[in-house]
């Protein structure tokens, strides 16, 4: 029981500690992130709040449309500075994220609080499991499953032991809107046979309701 509590704390710490690094430069911008953009010495170019459009672009004075999604705040600042260089001598651009977009994911199976969660900043596996309270003592930590909303018949298998005990960050998959994280109960359940058809049906029902 103590070991379980310790591992749950580790999961939560990963989620908490990831946030400052995201703001510092690792965070990749996406649609609906709200930005504050400034150019040193040019107040007329200051934009207090600017949301990235669904197509991933922003429109900035003098520069025009710029692809923002997929870039870090620093990379976007560099792109804007390059565009402004034709009009402003040695422009110094700052880009800060005022409001992070949210990604809704399902966390189901052997977690204390299964359900739908909205993740901010880092939308990855550890954040999702941490939001659901970690995992239960019966969870099969070497067989965590991720199902993508756009590919419900494909399953990604994750080894939490490699991630938590050995620091293998390749197992900390990024999650997208509508993805499902499922933690099986030990190794007694055939995921492909017992669980996947149910999740695929859930997606189909969701698509019908949305249409």
C-alpha cells in the first residue's frame, strides 16, 4: 500500500513539475491558446490578448498571417521578429501564453476517479492519470492502453513501469482531444476482446450525437 501511494505521488509530481518547463519554452502552441504579444519600444504593436485560430494561425500587424500552432512561444517570437524586420530595426518580440487551451480526455479502468478530464498545458499520459487520482493497486502498470479518437481501432500500449521507474519519457505519450486512457485490471482482461469494442461503440455513438 505504501509503495502504491509513493508511485501515485510520483505521478502527481510529474504533472506539477511539467508546468514551469512548458511555459519556459517546451510548450507547443495550439488552436485556442490565448497569447500576449509585445514588441519592445513599439506600444502600437502590443496585443494584450490574441487567440490562435482553429486553423493554427494568427494575424499580426505588418506581418500578416503567421502559423503559430506547433511552435513554442520562443519560436513564434522569432518568426514574428523575422517578419517585422522589414519594417522595424532589430525587433525584440515577446510571446507569453495568457490562457492555455484544454484537451478533454477519458481516463477509465483501474483509476480512483474514472471520467472525462480537461488537461491544460502538457496534455500527456501522466497528466491524465494524475488527474484521475493515479492508479489502483490492481492496475496492470505494464499494460496501459491509449485509444485515439481519430483511430479508435488502433491501440497504443504503454509500460508505466518503464516510465516511472526508469524515466523512459517515450512512454509519456501526448494526448489529443477525445483520446481514451484505459488501465486494465492486472492481466486478467483481454483488452482487444473485452474493452476495445465497447470504446469503439462509444466513439460511434458520440459521432452520431454530434451530427
